[in-house]
C-alpha cells in the first residue's frame, strides 16, 4: 500500500521491479525480455484489432451491396411484370398492338440493363465477402501471435520467480512461435 491509494501487484511485478534495480544479471535479462515481449505484444494486439475492424467494415460493405443488388432484382421483377402485362394487352382484341409491342421491347431493353447492374453489384458483394474473410483470417493469425507472446510473458514471470534456465529457453521458444505467427499474419498467410 502507498500513500496515494491501494495498489495490487502480482508476485512477478515485485520480482521484475527488484530485478531492474539489482545486480542479478539473470533477473535483469528476464526483465528486459519481458518488457520487449510486452511491447511486441502490444503491437500484435493493435494489428489484430485493426484487421478485425477491417473485416467488419468489409462485411458491412458486402451487406450494403447485397441490399442494392436485391433492390435492383426487385426493380427487374417489376419490369418483368409490366412486360407481361404489355404482352397480354397486345393480344387483346381491339388493343393498339403496335403500342404494346413497343412497350414489350422497351421493357426487355430496360430489364437487360437492370440485370447487368444487379449482376455487377453481386460481383461486388463477392469481392467484399472475400476481403472480409481474408481480413478475418489475418486477424486470427495476429490473435494467435498475441496469445503466444502472452504465454511467453507468463513463462518469463515464472522463470523470474523460479530462476529455472529451461523455463527461460521455453519462454524464448514460445516467443519465437509468436513471431513466426506474426510473420504469417503480416504476409497474409
């Protein structure tokens, strides 16, 4: 407890603080490694959050384009209905056949243009969906890298408390796995 309020520290926090002020080279190395890993972990966390946000934005864009495509297909259907009515009117006795045949031709032309627009929007939906899936995959890689770094930091804390060299090596190994995962995330693999 201090005069500025109540503070709770983990056992490894106390050890890291003493290592920083003492002459114990083993503890100093672990303290430095922990600080470096925490910094690297913060960067990985940032990248993971950024790619997660990208995935969400891309998915949102896909939803917007999907709605626009659905609207175009509805418009296409309304033109089809009008074309069907004009075709029916053209065969009624006493109707102006040429007028309705012209309307049928106009609706066919309009429908083709609307169909092309709807299909183009559907292609955009696919593009945004793919981009979202890629960003989400990249996010998972960053999250895996961050998890490995957090485990390495935990192992470093245990190493500091136990002074076991094999734990230090294990911590380095797990940190290495985290770096490999981060490289895969960075390369979009």
